């Protein structure tokens, strides 16, 4: 099939290792190029099982799936009768490309593939990524680097990972109007001598112009740093727990205090755990049955099951403005997060205030990637006083 030979396409085709990571800015043709490679693979090799995965199926229909159909039509090989429900395309040679939205699909622990492509992988939680990637022969992933996350820290360092960073300059097919808009990020953000005149626009240029890791606008937690381990002198406060199952993970984080600072250690971050599975995980982790666990009070049955297994557990004391009150408590003091707390660190880097219709920041956080944070917030509600920071 004919493919447009952009520089971006050539650079992605040169990636040969199992993990093929593509970080890039706006207009760099990350998604379009990877889809062309997958279509070429599916049409050229029989009985290939390929998945294209993203966080939201609805958004995929407006972006990735539209690009897929356009490429197929341009190649002259699209047959609408072979595109079942607009999410599964069957090629004449027996190969398939299936589009999965993690908000609509139960991915399952046994899903296997020849190739899986994670579109906007920074919006996919790490446990889901691990489950699917571990059962695939080849993994493609792309993302805009709004903020550092688990791919930057854990995947790019693997010996079986190839990496390329793309910019709009790698896409010769980019329309002139969009190219001018991207260049405007620089003009708005920098003075003629290269010094920053506007941090917002300068950050957009770094992320969407150059493909560099930037700072997420409106991030809530800027009061945390990474530490190697919990100090031996630190005082244990409580475990913080949030329940999940299909797409959302069940989380458990140990919360400590030392020198009026909080220390957090992620212990559990897994999907598909029943209450009996949770108890087994507690046993494996050596969770102390005499120390308090503060959990989501919206799950009274789960709390009771865990209590009957012999653990001290209570529901979070929610109420009016409980989210804001819990966050206010956490934001009053420095927070230290252990190096091994990978998922918690990703949440802290990307947890931000929601914006209104006019794009103005509100005092309400965006929900979604906040599962471990929620558990820590429950501890703040039940076990910490705002003023004296003493265990209640």
C-alpha cells in the first residue's frame, strides 16, 4: 500500500525493539504514522491480532478511528462491511485491528495480541498498561509530554525499548495554518533574546512545539519530592485505601509523619481484586492488623469484609467539601514519596484543577487519575488535624 514518506514515518519505522516509544509535540504525525505502519502490517501479514488502545472510546471515534478510515480509503482498501461496529476491522487475510476504549471495555487479564498500540499512553493507568503490554509481542506507544510519568521513568530505561522524539518539523504534510499556530507558542512565550516572557506559552512551546517534558498547567500538588525510603524515625499514621475493580485500581498507601512532613509509600495498585483477593494481598504485604486503614466509605460491604478478616478499618468521614478539606490538609505540609511509589508519583504529577467552559481554573480537581491520592486524602480527613497535624 502507498504510504506518505514523512520524516516522522521514517523515524518510527526505524524503531525495532519490542517497545517502540514515540514522544512528540503537536502536529508531529505520531498517531497517523503509527496507524499507517499497523495497517501495512495487518494487510501484509495474515492472521495478525492488533489492538489500538486509548483511555476513551468516544474520543477515539473522533480522532484515531477517523484517521484509520481516512488512511484505509486513501490506500483504496477500505470496505465498510468489514468494519464491525466501527471498532473491529477484519482484513481479507484474517488479520484484525480492534479499537479498545478503556472506559467502555473490560480489557481482562488474558488479552493477548501480536501488536498493541497505546494512543496517548499517559492517560492509561500503569497497571492496565502492564497487563496488556506483557501479553503482546510488539508495543507501540505515543504521547504528548505534558508531565513526566511512568513511561519516562520506567519504560524508556528498558533495554528492549526504542525511543524517538518528534516535532512538527518531522511532518512535511502538516498544514501551514497549524504550523503557524505552533510557532506562535514560541512567539508568545519568549522574548527575542530567548528569555521567557510568559511561562504558560513557554511551557506550551516546550511540550507541543519541541516534544520536551513540560509542567502540567494547573497541577495541584507542587509540595512533594521523591525520597529513597521512609525514615526509620518516622511515625506511622494510617494506611489509606481506595477501592476499584474493572478499570480503576484498588490502592493502599502507607502514610507516615516525620519532622512535620508527610511520607507516603505505595503498597498496592491493582485492578480486578475481589475482597478476598484484597485480604490475600494484605497478607502478602504484611499489613499490620493492629494499625488503622482508612478506606472509601462508599464501599461499606467491602469495609465489613476486610474487618471480618481481622483488620482495623474505618470509612472516610466524608461530608460537605470533604475533597477540598482533605486536599487543604495535604497541601499544608511537605510531602515525601518513596521512589518505588510509581503510580502515586504519576498521579501527583498529573492531578490538576478542573477548568470551566471559558478555560478558567476552578477549585475543583479533575477526577480520574487520583486513586492512590484518594486513599491518602481519606487519611487526611480521619487521622490528621489541619492546625496541629496530630493524629486524632
